[in-house]
């Protein structure tokens, strides 16, 4: 397949657009709930996609994100820079600046960023950087560049979000455990949920969290991890049952270091596009008590992204 060019907004073949007209969740989110992992895409005509991107998505604007937030009953968003925008954070920053203080962000930066540019991101509401190790999404960045960035964002009180696949954790372990900030893992490090929850692969991830109190996890993206479903479609309120034991284990063992997000607009799903209302109904299966729900959805994200209010 030819690499896309920056001006070409033709979606990647097979691209699935986000679900229009999501259901009303049956689960009532606690007051002040934060959707701590979501993205904006473009719109491409205003914020062109990065030349180095590995996919070209459908547009997913800030207004559409904020409409979903209100529909589902969230109060705030954490907008995570998606790889299709590379290190050009303008679409994400624009969303933060139009959120009325209800959104904070996670950026992608290169070592060439100036202190003044970092400060401007901070003032816009950025509170973290994302290091992505998923090979289908990004080209390799040298570890010394990432460590240099981590050292520079630490004084701002930011954290590092890491995205990787479970099979790569052994090789990345020394790098991750050397990071000097709070470290937030996307989607539980993408376990293979057809393996046992008590097996060595997920065991290593639990050990990573157990031995390193600075490590947090998003218990999000069951729609990406599930093998057996059922899918969050057609009124299914007990979706992705095979992911539940994994996410619930993390929530119950580390209740003060977990976050949840919709992952809207769900980039790169190949199989189906979930109904986001039914996705919210996944939450009580992994955080069964009101106390766990409050920590997951309100207390923890507020402590990390709005510490001045927490
Ligand atoms: O949205 C996610 O969290 C997951 C992604 C996309 C992504 O991370 C990105 O493009 O930045 C994926 O697995 O394709």
C-alpha cells in the first residue's frame, strides 16, 4: 500500500467510522466522571494529518467529542494525541482550549521542542506525554530521546503514558522502570485475553504494577482486546466478557491507580465499531462497587489531571 501524503484525506481502506447515535448507558456515571482516554481527529481540512502517519482516519471533531461526553454523562475528557497527528498537537490543543476547562491533554513531543513550547502546552492543559511502542503505529524513537523528554517534562508535574503490547513488556521493562515520573499504561499493556489471567503474561504486568507504585493503568479498550465478545452492539450490556477478569483484577488490586476511557473514536478497529453507550455499561462489570467506580472515574483522574481541584 502506498504511504498516505499529508494532504490526502482518503481514509485507510477498511476504516470503520465511529458509531452514530449511541445508546443511553444503563449505568449512571458518578458525578464528575472523567473519560480519561479519547482522541480528536482533525478535522483534516483544518488540522492536516501528519505525513508520517500509519493510518488516515475519518474526522472526529472536538464538538462531536463534547457531544458524546454530554450524552454519556461524563463531565470531563482527557484527550490523548493520536499517532495520525504525529507530534503536531494543534488539533488536541484546540480541543482543550475550547473545552471550558473540562479537558486536559496528553501530547506527543520530540526532543527538538523548546521550553517555551512545553510551557505553552502546559498552559493549554497538557499534563503528559505519550510514548508509543506499538510497531504498526509508529516508527522507532531512540530510548535516549525519550528519557531526555521524560526528564524535561518531570519538573512540569507531567506524567508519561506508555502504549505497548504484552509480548514486548520483557524487552521494555528496564526502560519503563527507569522512567522518573508517574507512568500510565494504556489498555493494561494489551494482554492476550485468551491466555489465563493467572498466567505468566498477565502475571508480568501485575508484577510491573505491584513492584512500581508510580505505575498506573487504563483499564480501557475491551473492544480491542476481546476475542470472544459479545460485542457492545444491539443492546448487549454484558459485552466483552473475556476481558472482565483482567480489568477487574487490576481495578481490585490497584484501586487508586486505575483510569477508564472510551477510546472514542476507536481508531483502527477492524472487526466492529462499539456503541459507546453499551461500552459504558462495561464499567460496573470491572468496578462492581460505588467506591471502586468513584476512584476509577473521578478521584484518580482528578488527582492526575486536575490536582488543583482534587
Ligand atoms: O487509540 C488507541 O488508544 C489505540 C490505537 C491508536 C493509537 O493509539 C494512536 O493512533 O495513537 C490503536 O491501537 O490503534
